[in-house]
C-alpha cells in the first residue's frame, strides 16, 4: 500500500507498473493525453510517453482496455475523440470506449469522473489524478519553465553531439498550462505552447493518489469490468469490442506467492447509479464513508478537496449532500462536551476555470464560489451561520486554507504569483482512517446519481504511538504518514530530504543493530516494526511470482472476438492515415525519440527520478555515520527522532551553503513539538529563548522591515535573494519536520500552521495585491486591488492580466461608488501617479495583520431574546470580537509588517517574498462578502444554466 502526493512519483510508478504488465491493463480516466510523458525531463525519456509505452505493451501481447469521459463539443476542451483514435491507432490489442453516450443514455449533465489504472488484476492505482496534460509536478511546485528548448531534436544543432549540460523543458507544449489564464485547445498539436513562457506562469498542481495490491486491486478490477460491460451494452461499436470476465478473489496461497500481503484494510467505494453502471438503486458509499468517519472522529479531521459545496441552499435549490451537516453536528457535540476537536480543510483559492469573477464569461467561477461561500460562511444555512446560532465561534473548531506560490519568470526574473491548484479528494480522520479517491465535495460527486466516482477507505492495522491534543494516542501508520506528508509539504519542509533521512536511518540502524548482537536492540527494532532480514535493501521491493500467467480477458480477439455494429469504422483524419502523426508516435517527429535512443547507445543515460541533488545521498550517509558514532546503538535506537531531526537540519544547512557539521542545534532545549530552529554561524548565540522572541520575530517580519513609501530597508531576519541574511550573522529558519505529530497541540496548530498561513497571506497581499483576499469586501476594493496588481506587473515590464480597469459589474449593482473609484484610478494612471492607494475599509484589519487593539468581549450565550432566532450579523460581530480575544490569549505571533497600499519596487518585493514559507495561506472567506450579502455578486446570465452543470 502506497500513497502518492507528487505526480512525479505517481507517473513514474505507473510507468513502471505498465512496463511490467504481462496480462491486461485497464485505464479509466476523465481525460487521457496520448502525448503525456510519464518520466521527466521528457528529453531522454521519450520512450516513456504513454502512447508509446502502451504501444510497446500491446505489441508484446498485453490487452489494453481504456475508458474516458466523452466530452460534448468544446464546452469541456479535452478532445476525447482525438484521444480515442490516437489510442485505437496504436495496435489492435488496444480497446477503447468513451462514456457516457449522451444521446442514447439521455445523460447530458453528468460525467464519468473516475481515475483508475489497473495492472494484471493485482495492482490498482486510484485517486484524483488523470493521466493527462497539466498534472505532472514536483514538491517545489514551480511556476516557471522558461527554457526555450523542449528537446534536443528541436535545436539548431540537433545533428551534433548530445549536449549533456543543456537545460530542457520539463513541461513541453500543452503540458505547460494555466487554465485560469486560458484553457486547453488544439490538443492534436501537443508540442505547441498555449502561452508566452516568459510572461505567463504555469498553474502548479497538487493531488493525492494511491496504489493498492491484492484483494483490493481485484475489487477495483471487478468494478472496471462491470462498468465496461454495461457501457458496451449502451453503445454500438464500429470495431469488434469484447465483453470481459471479472477476476475472482485471490487465495491466501496466491497472495503469499505474489508477495501481496499487507497490513492495511481497504474498502472500495463508489458513486454509481443507473446511467453509469445500470444499478437499480444508486450507490453513494463514498458519501456514507465520509459521513460515518466524521461522525466517529474523536479529535481531528483533515480534508483536501477541489470543491466544498455541501448542506446549504442556493436560489431555492437545496444542496443535499450532508458533509457539512456531519461537520456541524460533530462540532456541536465537541462544544457541548468541551472536547478539543478540529477540522482543517484545504481547498483552491479559485475554481480552475478561465475568466475572472467580474467578467460576464466567468459565470462558472461565480456560481461555484457563491455555492462554496453559502456552504462555508454566508447565510444561515452555512456551516459558520449554523454555528453562530449555537453560540459557537467557528474558528475554535474549523478553518479553511488554500495554497499559493511565487516565482521569477523570464530573462529579467520578474516576480509572479499563482495559486497552487488543489485537485486532491482526500480525508484523514484521527490519523487512523484515510479516504482517497476521485470524488469532490459537491452534489455531482457525492449524490451517487450524478458523476461516477471511485475511492478507497484505508485503515492500517500497524499502530504507532503518537499524541493527540497532548495525550498519548495510537494512530495508523498509513493515515498518520499521509497527513504528515501533506502538512510538511504545505509548510515548505523539504519532503525529499525527509524521505532520504528516513530511509538512510532505518537502513543504517538495522545494519548496526544486527551487527551488535544485542538482544535489547533486536527487541526494540522488532517492537518498532523495523526489523528486517539480513542484506535487506529498502530501495529494492521484493517482487513475487505472478498470480496467473494469463486471465480469460487476455484472450480477447482470439477466443473472445467481441461484437460490432455493421457500420463503417469511425475515423479521425488527424490520426488515421496521417503520416505526420504516425511518424511522431514512432519517434520520428518533433521530440526526436530515435535521436535520443541513438544518444543513449552512445553513453547518454535517460533521466532517473531525481529526489535529491547529486551527491546529497552520499553526504547524508557520511553525516549519519558521524551522528551514530557519537553514541552507542542502544541510545541511538531510543533517540530516533533526534537523530533524524539533526540529519535533516544538517542537509538543510548544506543546501543553503553552510557546513552542516558546524551548525548549532538545540536538542537539549527543544522537544519534538518545537518546530523552527535557528541556524547561525558557530560564533552565534545558541540561546533558544532569545531566538523565540527575537530572531523568530525577524523571520516573521517586523514593523521596521518595510517603510511606507514601498522602497523599504532590510527586514530583520529575512533571507536576501542570495540566500544570506541582511544581518551580520548568517541565519535561516528550517521547520522541524518532526514537530507535526500532534495536529491539535497549540504549539503546532497556532504557532506553526496558522502562524505561517497568516504570514504567507500577508506577504502575498503586500507584494502582489493578489485576489481573492479577505481585505477585498466590495467591488470598489476589487477594482483598487486589481489596479495595484496590474501596476506591480507593469513596473516589472510584464503585461497586466487585464487591459485597463474594465471591470464587468453585475447589471443590477447600480454602485456609483464603484464608477467613481474606477474613474479616480484611471485619472491617477493617466497622470502617472505612482502612489496608487487601495482604500480598504475592513473594520477587522487587526485580525488579519495582527495589529490594532485586541478586544476582550466574549460570545454571549443568547444573542437574541428568548425564543427569538439569533441574528447572524449580530452573532458574527460578537464572534469577531471573541476571535480577537482568542488571538491575544494564545499569543499567536502575528506578522508586524506595517501595512501599506503602495506598489513595492521589485528588489524590495523579492526581499519580502523571501519570508514566504511553503505555500499555505488562509482561504479568504470574506472576499467580496458585502456584494454576496447584498445580492450584487451575480450577473443575470448566471441564472440561465441549471445549477447541476456546476454542482
């Protein structure tokens, strides 16, 4: 059982699994891009393009079956017709269907949304990732890929000796995408860029996928076979297409023979009904699993999802999925019993669709965001509104977050920002249960009668001793590790270094423990679940014997010919009889696969998955040996966390240009829940108390860091662009990756998780004035922030995203203030006024920035008179006052940069951005809140399409 939080790792694993297939391959995706490179960089890995890989396996006799969503026209620009004919043209052993047939099945709104890849009925990949353009990513989630060279074959000296030092694109052609700027088009020209890479950043992608084996993979295979056979009965194929036979359960002997025994209990889940699977009663086991897991949770729920639309009402339409109900009920129970319980929910800043919220064409964005706000915090039916009625402050129990990145683009390294798009569909409960799949939190995915979805709920029988809310608590290894890995990445922990540390420490300690002949050491390892056979290499997973050489489905086209309608074969002139297309598949096209193969024969090796920089692993091994030599093996085993922490910090110091051996550490003064360590030169202070009050404040920013005119002086403790501090002492602040065990501890949740989210949110606001943002509550604010965003872009020589200040307001707004603001800003721009000021009037600015007075009011138990329904507005005011009080009481060290509305010069802006840690920011629940509450959010066109299209 494995999870994949990086598309880099998932795509590599899929390529390896497909390459090992001997029997059948099932692929079930919303979108599949034939020209997707599963290994990167594409140069040197051309043979791992998915169409070429499948072609090789088909030629070896493996039977391949593919289902994708059948899009209607260009409304959803995934061009499934091109995918279909590209796949069918590979080899007769490839069988392909699109779903649904909208006309025959009378299904126009709903989509096949599942994401499955199944190998030989024994390995199954399930989660949120399609094998398509725009998904591959790394832990850094970079915005920029501006190398002008996609492939060696595309260079002017393509016939010359292979240049090993040449930097090639990681995202060639259509794979470099930002659907917020422009959605996909002309997918039959995969090498053509859609944007100017020197101006437009890509939108990075965050997702969660998993791999299961054994009986769970058999369950997934039977689902695929059931769906394939049902779809075939709904279609009239022009090619011979066979029915399939579902595989049987594996016996215990077969599981042992194939080395498919594991420690996780896995239940396959679905959203299916009559149109998608022919069921007489709809199955909504995904929603049921979410509801039961939330209901039974003891302490904690962590959710990542692409959408959050639940348990509310939109224009007299009831949103019926009950995820929001379950969260409210669990919070009310926790409040009544005075139990420490929290929900952390991570969703995108904006839906990943083209057009801005103010543009008439942006109706999808507006409708989805309004539904989300009505679910979260606007109106009496929202989660916050229902908690207000109970006298409960929502922030005590539930908080919403998002992800944002920044980078430097083009030859002049201009500063840009973009959201890190969250496409995950995952939930972790109490670090004991995890749900991973394709289902969004909305009506389409959760109702069972709409989009078809698959997921899996996992409970690991291997228990680890941890803490929850400061008390000892047993957690499941799979769910706990998944949650740690997600949170670490979001806060900027180098997850590749952490994985290297874990692997090296386990291997070295096992080697030394076995060599020590110490029974105590052996017993400790066995108790920790770390005992391994002699000569064990964790980098080499043992592979068992195949369960069966060939299944019945392997013989389709021979013993099982299939059937077809008596009609001409369907064709696509972009594929069939198209010499250019076939030459490209054969490696004679733009990417020069044949040239790369020739270069490989001359000694150039194709790229392996790069987790850490060259030489880092050998350096880490040397550091580890030095650490272990300082103490006997018995002490090392008892101090695993500190050994790993020290080794991680040493690697981080080395990466920042310091000698890891000479850095000061504070293990004696810090517990595992201390999260941020200061590294200083050897003559620096090692007083942890002075670090917490002094250097930490500098890291988070202080009032002396940037002055009001935006030119600024050095901000104490912030790293300069060169990677060194502007102070006399060299300082940087890596986060302790081993401080995440207890998500409910105040030290972690408030002083690390929320604190960094608050810091990042403020830095992005100060530099970019990017939206959505909680300080933008009206259309007037929206226009002013938009002007500041564009002004900062133009100062750097970038093209603004919009031309001028042409904001399309709702027709019924009638807001003279907005017109006055637009005219005033246009006059300033025409006069060359450099002091463009956004006159935001957020009465609760002190809550966001940490400045201003903290009030001590509390939430009254009964905001209204007895028997009278409490007023949400009154409750919200009391809640905000209580929030300020709680912020003060918990001593959350907020960022103290003086707020200013001027546009920074690029040098100062970059200096400020060096303080960003990871990508975590607050989701802006109050963005344009005044306009939503007063009905000035929508355009009249928004009411025309049925809500079901978006939800």
